[in-house]
């Protein structure tokens, strides 16, 4: 559990400095230790949104909502992911 907290804090520090890829990797390491901790999924979803990886962000939020069906961050970030996916589809249609 101590390693989990350390990795999560490292991920949080990377988010604060805008290093979203590194932060997402730290959160992914956390998930190997505990798949039920929703905050690392919503945090990684935030990183994916910042990296324009909308499908991945949506998947993380879907996972959280299966565990906690009223998680506000997961709903909000999933909505942002859907918005990003819609914009991408519109841009692709114009090509």
C-alpha cells in the first residue's frame, strides 16, 4: 500500500508540472497494485484528456462508473471525452 501511495503522489506531481504522459504511466503502475481505487482511474482519465486520448479517457471513466455509479469526476471527464471524440469525428468528416 505504501508503494501505491508513493506512485500516486508521483503521478500527482507530474500532473502539476504538466507532464501528463509520465503521470499516466504512474497511475497505470498504481492500477497494477489496486484495480479498485477509483481516483487513479479518474486521474489517468484527466491525463488522457490533456493528451487528446479521448477513447482511453472514456474507458477509464466507464471503469470507475462500474464501481461507483455516482462518481462526479468520472461523469464529467467522460463527458469531456465524448465531446473530444465528437470534435474528432467532425474534423475527420471534413477531410
